[in-house]
């Protein structure tokens, strides 16, 4: 429920916080460096041993698990090689070797050669649905962040740090969460216009307008992407410019499942989940079944109007720039200036000829038609369900158990993550700059950044060299790329 709205159909990457992304990139670069190092190391060792007519030392020997002799690099030797033998390098080489399957010939299957042992020996924990070298790093990061957030609030802490620690503490206070139950969320749902399935005949249809609801969602910190995805991002054709980007809605379940309809096992599980959560919030089960069935159908229509993944690979097709007046003329039923003004921070002023990138123009056309044909009650049941569903993670155990049941069907995950992990994610995700700043103070090593920058610089230099020699690019574009 962060206030930034750049979240779209959340891929693994998009679900990371800025901090996590930054650290992931640094780690990836460091990992790359290690791979390059390992390659260099093995080349040197290979040359060395060829010269001596020896066989390559096996991986096991290099990590000291067996007792074969290793060519030693004594300081007294004349042909002393420039090898990194610091504890950091040795430990990294060790971890790379442990993930490799040296029995496989890299020319037959490089992936197996480089990662075979990782795939073979890793076990996915019950609270996760996948395991990657990144998630291993992420686990370590989580523990470091916990160290930061768990500290008592001190007088020296500046305000953002106090907020982050308080958020973590409230998230950890399960006693209070159980005591309050669904009440806090119920009162927010009322402020969002009320969830018809809970309000019954008291629900005020005259007050409902889907655009106004989006503005209220924005104000309360909920996603604004349930009908139409709104974000501000870098202009793909001019990276110095930031533009408004409109895309198809972010759905609660991916389009590829939803379009199969209720006969699909996962869609059926989604519907049952929706109904049960509504009941936990206090709805009557039969009413929930009837009303939410219509809201599900509405969501399925949104899915059906959306472009399938395989048609979203062509970036040119998704790049449809329009000025604000053009947009207004093409899609007249939505008051665009008002819409954007309400979603953007106050200090941002829209220019009257502001550029907007529309990813899927047909989607907005169809959305206009769909909204005019859908009863307001159905629209509201859908939107409020999304808000109610997005709040489940912050609620009491009865909600969380039902949520776990649902995610077991979807992903096979059978246990809820440790509470401290969730709370670390909540605090670092919502206040990423505050937590990130403390992370840098406590754990970040300046050298690591320098090394990563140097590595990137070198990769870039090589890239330019390669560009000079490729034959598939004409001279004009070559000049443009190497600038
Ligand atoms: C939980 O919150 C309540 C009310 O603010 C407070 O009295 C209690 O000490 C908190 N418990 C913990 C473990 O922080
Ligand atoms: C990119 O945008 C900037 C700022 O509007 C502009 O000055 C520049 O000419 C643009 N570059 C290209 C290649 O269009
Ligand atoms: C999806 O849309 C097509 C027409 O565009 C329609 O024929 C089909 O019935 C729709 N499917 C669903 C599940 O709504
Ligand atoms: C990508 O989309 C553009 C515009 O729709 C089209 O002209 C182009 O042929 C497409 N490219 C590919 C590779 O499909």
C-alpha cells in the first residue's frame, strides 16, 4: 500500500523495494565479477597445469574436500601470478564452485556446468515458492534489516528512522492486531465509499463514481491501478524525460488464468477466497456469493480486454504517445486533466500539452464501454474487494490462515513466513529511503560500490569495442550507441 504508483502487474522485480533492487543489482554485479574471476582463475590454472603436463585440479580438491594436491602459489615462486587470495576471494570462489557441476562438460550444457549443484542440492523452504541465488542473498539482507529495525528508538534517531521502527513494532505487535480484528480496515472501507457486499441496502449508489473512488484510493494509500494502470516512468525514447504512462488494469490474478473463467481450478479458488474473506469481514455468505460472482465477472471482462503477455513483448506496439488534448478527444468519457491532477502530487503541474504514453489504446476504448454498461454496485464491489483483499496481510490470524490456504493452492507455499520477515518487508518496503539510509550506515562497504562501478565501466568499454566491429548495425546507429 505504498504511495508510489509505479507498481504494475507485479513481476518479481517490481515487487522489490528500491533498496532491494539496488542491492540486487550490486550483488548481481559482484556475482558477475566473481564469475569472471573464476573464469580467469581457471584459465590461468589450466594454462599452468598444461605447462606442467598435470591434470586440472578437481572442484573438490580446490575447496579442500579431498586431499589431491593443488598447484601452490608460494610467494617465493618466480612466475608469481596476480591472483586474489584474500579471504573474500577464496570464500566467493568456494561458493561458486559449490554451485557448479564440474562433471558436466560446459560445451554440452553450460547451465548445468555453472549451476547444476545449486539446482540439485537446494531445497525450497515451506514458506517460499521458489529459491534463487538472489533469494539467498535477500534472506541475508532481511536479517541485517531486522537488526536495524529491532533496535529501540533512541533520542538521536531522526523522524524517518522513528517511523520505520514504529511501523516494524506495530507490525510485530500481534496481541494488539488480534485485539483490533478487522475494525480498522472496516472503517477505511467505509471511507472508500463502502463495500456494497457488507453494506447491503445501506450502500449509497448515488455517491459512487469509479473515478472519484480512484482519487480516494490514492489519498488513503491504496493502489490506483484496479481499473486502469497509472504510473510515471522514463520515456523509452528519451531517457532524460519522465512521462505519464497508462496501461491495462493490474488484476488480482494474472490475465492468463482469469480468461479461462470459473471452470479453471485457480479461478475457482480465487472466487472461494474472495467470498470467504468477505464473510470474515462480516458479509452474509449467500449475499457474498451472488454479488461477488458479478464482481468476478467484471474482473474477467477486464482480463479479457487486456493484451495477453505474448502480445506485450513488442515495445513499439506499447508506445503510443498522445498529448493531453488528443487523449481527451480519443477517450472523452474520462476527465483526464482532473484524473491526473488527483493522482499526481500537488506540486506537480500538468502542462496543457503534456505527453502521455498509452500502452494499449484499445483497452481504454473497451474500458469506457464496459464502465457505461456495468452497474455501479458491481464496479464498487470489485474495487472495494481489491482494497479489502490488499489489506488481508495486515490483519488477524483468522484472515491470515485463509490467505495461506489460498496461496497454497496458487503456489504450493504451505507456511506463513516468520513474522519478523514480513514486518521487515513491510517497514523497508514502505519507508525504503529511511531503512536504506540506515543500512548504508551500518553495513555497506564503500569499496564494494567502487568495485562495482569499476566493473560496470569495464563492461561498458568492452561493449563499445564490440560495437565497433559488429556487422549487423549501420554506421549511423553505431555512432549513436557509443555516445
Ligand atoms: C502492543 O501495543 C499495546 C498498545 O499500544 C502496548 O500496550 C503493548 O505494550 C504492545 N506490545 C508489544 C509487545 O509491543
Ligand atoms: C529529450 O528531451 C529533452 C528535454 O525535453 C530535449 O531537450 C531533448 O532534445 C530530447 N532528446 C531527444 C533525442 O528527443
Ligand atoms: C472475451 O471477449 C470476446 C470478444 O472480444 C468474447 O467473444 C468472449 O466471450 C469474451 N470472453 C469472456 C470470458 O468474457
Ligand atoms: C511491433 O509493433 C509495431 C507497431 O505496431 C509494428 O510496426 C512492428 O512490425 C512490430 N514488430 C514486431 C517485431 O512484431
